[in-house]
């Protein structure tokens, strides 16, 4: 593996460890971290030693490094605002990971994807992850005994709880949509100047 590959894997390992080291384990960050490790290592092992363009590796490493620092801080002080920032980093990383996954599909199967389709795939991948996060949030809150169904909210005294519940469930997709679009636009600007063959190369 290259130095950037190693850094990317180590940062993902750090985020994975931090995400499950507290009593309020964030299983979605664990899943994203493990996915990142798999995406970096897969082409090296199963595609003849190929590797991603350095820009992609850096673009993935930056949000993971930021989340590693933020995750440590959030172990001592969790706030809604910090969680929102964490979701921004997660959506950013997922757009890049989605791009990597699309490149693997393009080069290891008979499916040929243009750079625009790869970019669209990465955008939809990130939004899909946020939808899965919503499902995990719903399940977690349900098993904790929190009111999650409309029939649970009876009376005006439940309004504050309803607002809190809605924020817990809708924040991941609400953050993912604009952040994913912004990151995808940046990726589009960069890939316009980069040939598709340069996005993943190397190997035997």
C-alpha cells in the first residue's frame, strides 16, 4: 500500500475505535469507517494492486481526521451542534467512498460508468447512508422506550418532545443532502480536469 493508503486506513481505524469506545456508541460511524477500510484495500488486493488517485485518498482522509478529533471531544461533551458537525464529516466521507465504490464497479465488472454517472452514484450513495442512519436512529430510540410514533404524542405537553424527536430522526438526511451536493460539485470541478483512467491506476 502507498503512504496515503496507510494513512487512510489508520484514520478509519481510529474513527471506528472512537465511535464504539463510549457508552453512546455511534454504530453508523463504525460502519462507514469499516467501509472506508474495505474500499481502500480491495483494489490493492483483488484488482492487481491498483490504487486510487491521491486526490481521492486525501479527500477521504480529511473528514476522517476531523472526525477522529471531534469524536474524542464528543466523548466528554456531546451536544446537538457537535453531532451535526459530525454528520457533515460523515456525508463528506460518504460521497468520496461512494465515488471509490463506483470506480471499483466500473473497473472490476462489465459495467462501464462515465465520470458523470460515477459522480451521481457517489451523491446518491451518501444520501442513502443518511437514510440508513435515520433507520438506526429510529430503532435505537424505539428500544430505549422513547415516543417515536404519532400515537405516542398526546397533548400539548408533548410538543417539546415531538420537536426533539423530529430533530433526532431528520437531522442525518437534512445534513446529508446539502453537504453531499456541495462535495459532489467540488468533485465534479476536479474530475473535469482529470482523465477517468487516472482515477484508479497502477497494478500489474
